[in-house]
C-alpha cells in the first residue's frame, strides 16, 4: 500500500485540547473585521486546536474541534463567520498531532535517595437525535425572514460545505433548519451581530454518507493579516473551562495582542503526580488575570516538529488503484496502522479506518474490529461488497496524504513555531482573542520539566523543582501551600508587538515568602547534594538530573560520595503517564480551533 500513517500516541499535559474565545467583534477589532476564525454551533465542544499561518496577505487556519462523544456527532452544525469568501480544503490530522507531540509540556522527576544503613550497619549505596435535521424555528411576527444566498456548495473530504452571503438572522436560522443543520435559538442574536458587521458564513456538516469516524481537520484560507478567533457562537455550545490551543507558524514568536499573558507558578503543579493538575492550574491562573489570558507552552524553532509521522517519502496510494477490497484491508492493517491487542482496535490514523469503512459499505452492525484482526476470515464477505478502488485511493490521497505534505511544506517554510493555551467558560467568551508577532520575545521550551525527589533515611522528603526552589513534603502528596494566599500565576503580563512584556502583576516575592514560611514550619530537609556542596536542585556529578554520582552526608556528618541517584520514569514511559488529557483512543472532531 505504501501508506504508513503514524499519529501521536502521547497525552497532552493538562489540556487535551484547545479552543477559541469571544467578544464584541467590532469592539475587539476597532470597528473593523477581525481576520477571524471559526465559531462552532451547536456541537457540544470540549476543546479546539487551531494552527494559524499568515502569508502574503492571507491567513491559513487549520482547525480541529473536539466534541463530546456522548453527543450526536452526526448532527454537527458548524457556522464560521468570515470576512471574505474562503478557500476550503481538508486539513492534516497528522500535522496537528505532530505539533502536539513535539511541543507538549512534560513534567516528572528523578529520585535522590540517602544511602541508609542496613541491619548490619553497613551503608547500601543505593441524546436522541432526529436524523440530523434541525427543527424549524418559530420566527415570530416580525415579517418573513430573508434567507442568505448560497455563494458556493461543495464537498470537502467528509464534509458538505456551504458559503452563505446576506440575509438576516432569522433567514440564516431558517436556512439551517431547512437544510438539515441543528440549531440553537441562542445563536440568532450573535448571527445578527456578525451580519451587521458584514460577515459571510461557512456552514458545514458531515456529508450524508459519512459518519463521525471520518471527521478530519478543515483548512480555511482567507484574506487577512492578523489572526483572530471569533468565539461568540462557540459559547452557546462550549463546556465550562473549555480548553483552547493555538499554534502559529511565522518568522517570530506570536503573542496575544488584546488578551493578557500569564506565567504559571510551578509550586502549584503537582510534580509528584506528573502535573496531573496542569489544566486546573492553567484555568486558575487565567482566572487570576481576569478570565482572558494565554499561557505560552512553546516558542522556538519549528524544526522541533519532525516531518516523520506527518508524511513519509514512500506514502503512495497508487498501488491500491486496482486492489480488491480484501487486498486494501489487508494492506492497511498489516503496516502497523492498527493495534487490536486491547478490548477494541485502536488506529494510529482513525481517519484511515473511517475511509475504509465508508468504501466497504458493510452493514451498520458489522463487527469492524473482527475484520481488522482477521481480514482473511471475511474474504467471502469482502468479495461480495461493492468496491471502487479508485474512489478509495482518491479519498486517501485528498484526506490524508496531500494535506500532510502541505503541512510539511509549511514547517519547512516558516522558522518559528508558537504554542499557546487557555481555558474559557461560556460566560468568559466575550472578547475575540487576537494575536501578533513580537520578535523581541525569548524562546520558551517546557519539554521534560524534571524535578528531584529527595528521600531521607528518616522517612522525610523534600522536592527540588526545576527552577531550583526547595519544597518540603510533609505528607504523601504534593503540598497545597497556604491555598488562600498562594497564587496560581507567577506573573501577569501585557505584551506589545515589540519590546519586553509589561508586568501587570508580579507574584514572585509573595510566592517565595509563602514557600519560606511553609518550609520553616515543616523543617524542610536540605537536599543531600546541597548539604555536601553540590548544586541546588541537581545531584552533582556527570549525570546531573539523569544520574551520576551524588554527594551525601556520611554517618559522622561529613560528606561522602554515594551511588547514582535513581531516575524515576524517565523518557516517554513516564511522560505517557504524566500527561493530563489522553487522546488515546481518539474520539474527537478534528478541531475548529483549540
């Protein structure tokens, strides 16, 4: 087959996620159009991810929207306000997954154990749906609605997409109902605002012969200079503290222009549990900044994202142009694309499984997992199904291979990648976040934030966080240090298009004072290496945090060199556990923004 789909299998720490924000669009953009991006309506959104690329007067937005798998995914009704007619195309799931994998913050620790005497005194150096058709709304007695003109109607991948121009809010709602889109009355006044500002709408839903397993990212390319995420429509279907992730490819680091920026207080992260509370810390820090702020998780060389896993040189579906259904299934399931060792089969590329299922035309109750495990067991069944190999090859090329190749070209062209995240609740989606480049801002890299857990023979413990600060561990879990006083945000900033951030709130002195008081109250033990003259927070010796000789106190109070500190869950083994929202198995709608 020549296709080797490799998707990320790593969990994203804290936010599994990301999605957009909202405000009065005209107010946010100074009375002009935001160069804006998707609003979803009314899917039950749990998060969004958007990659923005600004190039030669156009913005290219790659959108993946996460949805509630308990909802009726087949009733997706996405309505995207745009300032001009966009070019529509299929986005690359492998590109977005690779961005996630390469830049995800990873938190963990090594252990530094005091050599303890053994028994001989020796020291051991150790909902029901309605078929997808929305109900028509009562438009009241205000006169007949004016429906929009359908400027274009096309199928893009698994989606049926319409570009709507003009009409009024009642007419747009009426059109949605008449054309099989679910509706929410709360959307009508928001739609009216966008129409008053001169926007068109892109409305899209799953094509009649597609199902949720085929949902993929969508790419919109439209005229504009400043990325903006209009989210007023998002709030009618968003969950509380909805996660939003944005990526930007460009020539410099990107910063929020009308939202604040926050730097997290690392003492709030549960290092001993691999920062499992990361999303909560982000949410609370954003709330301390007024509910509308972003956290930068990565900013630096885009080469951190490897083309491997996005697309491979030998990717080609041409060999399947004359393949039988049996040969196609056998090829797809023998190239490492599917793992059926668990209770259900999990595909590295869920989209490939969906495309196969679509073209096999099997009964709805057919056990696909049994087919993936043993294609030859169903040879007679596959021989009897209608099968068009060229149509299958076309879908694989347009939905997987071509978007992935375009993604690799973007990474090669733009040198700087920025990743930011936030969480927003519906009541906070009142201002559209806008973004701009700032070439004066430094790089940010959160990969493998490793602390050191110091364990003593007495049973006492302390923890050296990556920035060198020492925390007493009087209990079995990470301490919640003076929760009424300890802030979640170390700094709250505003950042312009040039220069250093303007610090609005600096909590560093307060954080240090609260930590000092906590450590004194709990008689914190100094790390062994510090007591013996080593570097704060890092075992001395060639191994550093990852091992090497460690200085320890000898029995007479002097210093001695003990065995290598014991690493704990290093590398991807622990990082898989460390991460917050696991995208495995994948059950999501490929995002309309993060």
